[in-house]
C-alpha cells in the first residue's frame, strides 16, 4: 500500500485526552442527577441553557401554541419528510415477522417481536434545531408500536423551538420536554420526581450526550453510539469534481467543532483541487466558524493507488456517512461492510439522508459501524422466543436427550426437570439423579 495523507487530523492521543475529559464530566453529572433528581436537572438546565421554567414538560396548550407558530410551508415540508420516513419504517416493520415452527412432532418453537414499553427520544437543538431528528426517533418508535414515547429537546434561543415541537407532536410523542444535554438523557433514563424512567434511549447528540448514553447503557437500552457527525467522501475523477467533494465535506463539518470529514480518492489532482475549493468555500460559508475549526482539527485527505486500497481504508475507518461518487458505485455497495449509511452517486448526498429521503439519520460513529447499523424500527422491538411441547411422546423423547446432556455437564437438578417428564409422560422409571436412557437401552 502507498497511502498518502495530504491532510491529517488530530492524533489518536489528542482525541483520547478529549474523550477522557468528557467521560469524567459526564460521570459526575449522572451521579448528581441520580442523587438529587429534579433539583439537579433544574440547576444544570439553568447553568448550560439559561432555562428553568416551572415545568420542563410542555402542556397540551403550550404544544398547540408552538405548533400554530409554524408556517404552512414549514408544516407541509415536515409532513412530507415524515411521510418518507414513515413509509420506509413501515416497510422495515413489515419485514420483521413472528414465526412458529414444529421442529419435531409435538415440539413447537417460535418468536414474537414485542415493542419496548417506553422510549426516550433525544432531539439535539441547542445550536441547530434538529427538526429531522424528531422524525427519525419519535416517528420510528411510533411505527414500532411503542406505547409510551417521550421526547426531549433543548431550548433554542431561550424557548422551545416551534418546528421541533411540531415534528415531535406530529411524530407521535406522548410527552414532550424542553430539556437538553446530559440532564435530558439522564432524567429520561434514571427517572426523577417528575419524569418516569424509560426502557430505551435513542437519538444523536454531541460528545457529552453520546457519553451519557454509553454510561447509562445497562440501566436502560440504547440505540447505538451516535456521537459527533462523521462523513467520508469516496471519489474518483469519473464520479465527482472538486466542488462536489468540498461541498459534501463541509456540509457535514458544520455540525460541530469535532466532526471528522475525510476525502478518500485515487486522484491526487482531485485531492488538491478539493483542498483549494474548501479554502474558497470557507470564505463564503455562513457557518464557516464551525466548519473551518472542524476541518482544521478533524479533516483528512487520503490518496490511494486504486479502488481496492480505497475500499480497505474505508472499511477500516468505518465512517458514519459515506458518500460514494465513482465509476463503480455499486461495487462499493457490494463490498463495503463497515459504515453507518451509504450515499451512492453524485445525485444524492448526506443531507438527503439527514433530512428527508426516508432512511434514518441516527447512525453509528467512532467505528461502531463494524458491529451495528443505524437506528431503525427494529431497535424498538425485542425478539422473544417461546416453546411448547404438545404431546406426551414429544415430552418423553426431548426429555431423554435433555436429561443426558444435563448429566454430561454435571447439572443434576437440571436433569431432574427432564426426568420427571420422562417418568410422567413416558411411563419410564428413571432413577432420581441419573440420566434417562433411550427406550431401547432402558429395556435392556
């Protein structure tokens, strides 16, 4: 391999130091919230958001008033986006079937897909009101059939953001809280005097929210580790030009100061032209203060010899968003195995997936794409198995095998659970604590 880095990002060591600081801060705050409940939540909201209303939960009249502030055009756009998300989520739900099969005469096994009973959906919004995150979490939970969906979002410019609240409400949230950051996810997971705890936490967030979810995992379920946005552009000279590459990189770098953005290409000419285009766009981009810092610290440009090398690097990085613009986009679809979501061809882009096209935008970061996909309707469903033994003959036959396998492992009490069935339903005298022999051997 001859991989050349034309631009590098912060070292792994520097990133590790940043992560350690976040971990310590989150741990202290979670401990405080668990000990002091609503009082701690209120103090943290005042400290971080300068917001401490009489109640963080919005009343029906408050929700109605906020929804009424959303313009007709904005409401139509929200409804269009939710229709796309709902359509895809319903198709996903339809693919998850309950099953029941008879594996041998008289033995029936099956599984059922059961919704979690409560979900806490976090919708970021302190810096940018993430209207689309409400569709991705609240609406998807609703399609899954979750009976209690609560949603939390931070105040935006000192008050609940009307469009975010409208999206939560239209998506099917049963409780809506204007509450942000660690205090929001902790309150939903741990519960306080005024907020009943949930079974699963979902939704993206900054590094602190992602770390809070990680530390709360086990107390509640989580969807995945969805931290600061990551994007990768895989491009060659046949599929893209510098303007497309630069625009797609900066379009995600504006999320925050620590959003990795990587260009992976086999063309040094394209790589250098993209660097120049990024410099040009940063002079005119309204969000350049954020995007330029993110690009400076977390941007990378990697030049490889060929597509095979690019594929290997891409799978190793396992970026959250992977925009592919080459002469072989479907080859990457067939061969990529570690990523959050793929965006294939110059006609599409990550913003489509973030806002409107219908796939879920809550996706794995920090290499989590190696072992999980993104949020989808299945994250709100638990697959539970069951078994039935319908005949005396089946109870005796399966019991014989079970008895001997339990004795093989030394579990005599386990064996007796099987033996009592062999005696009762098979009419056989199996000595207590001994293995049940097959009928033919027992007769001898």
